[in-house]
């Protein structure tokens, strides 16, 4: 039997977050947007026009003062910032998972089965399928597409 989940208002969510040990900082120059921090993980939420809550910045581990993005490369997960990429440790992933689960409870969002099993990346970028998430016109040309049909025919004849 599915449980019904009641979404919280912005003020209810902030109260819950404060009561459960989250550091809340107002975003500079904005109204109704705050940064949350706990376990050295941070995210940002904002108030919607109907007094609900929307996640503005997906949870990421703090590296310096920057919120990193968790990227899965197939063989390893990495914490990526604008300056560098660091392999994610078990402690990083545990902190991200705990933060994300508590944030869902605070906002009244459903906790999905696959996400509850462990930390889920925002992006999956396996080395053999690089750029496949882009539109066909935006993908870089493959070597056989650049060389042209004549080269492919000549190479095929050379093998025969």
C-alpha cells in the first residue's frame, strides 16, 4: 500500500531543517533562496510562488567553498568542481546519501527505492559512450565520419 506524502511549505521545511541540525544561510542578493549545509554537504532550495519548496542546487560535497557534482564514470565516482575532479571516497558517498535522504524528508519528497539503496549520481558518463547524452547534431564527429566514404571503401578493399 503506497504511503501518501505531504509536501511541506517553505517555512515548514526551514523549521524542520533547523530542528534537525542543518546550517541555513540566506543566498546573497536573492529573496526566498537559502543554502543548506550538513555533513560537509551543501544544497540550495528556493521558495516557489505557491509557497512550496524547490531544490535549486542539487546536493554536493563541499570542496573548498564550492558545491561539487557527483559524476559516475562506470568504474569510479568522482566529485567534480569547476577546478578539479576528486575520486569520491566511501565517507563522501555516505555523507551525500545521508544529506539527500534527510533533505527529502524535510521537503516532503518521496524516497525512491533505487535512491535509498545508495548514493545516486546526477550524471553517468561511461568512457565508451561519451557524448551519447547529447543531441546527434551536437556530438563530435567519429573518426569514420570525418574520414569519409572513400576512405572507408579503400580500407575495406585493402582488407580483402
